[in-house]
C-alpha cells in the first residue's frame, strides 16, 4: 500500500502566506500546496526536457566544415 501522507516543515513566513492566500482565494491550504507542487513538477520536467534536448544538440550539431571534413567526393 502506498502511503499518501508526508510530514514536512514549512517556514513561518510560508505558513502565514498560505493562510493569507487561502482566505483571499477562498481555497483550502492543501489545494494551494497541491497546485504549487504540480506547477513546480511541470516546470521542472519542462526544464529537464529542454536541457536534454540542448545537450543532445550540443553533441550532434556540426557545422558544414566539420561535417564534411575528410570526405572526398
């Protein structure tokens, strides 16, 4: 069985901001945290994908002279 509960500690400033935004947005603090984590994961995955593509391109991109160097036609 997967444990659906995680214990962690937040700074007091973060907790105060969560309470304030919870009141302003009329959202449960848990919902705000869930949305923030989903956004973080999405952005991190996007950055990782972009970095992987960039790294791949760096290894495979050759300019014209490098590509044809040593090829005799």
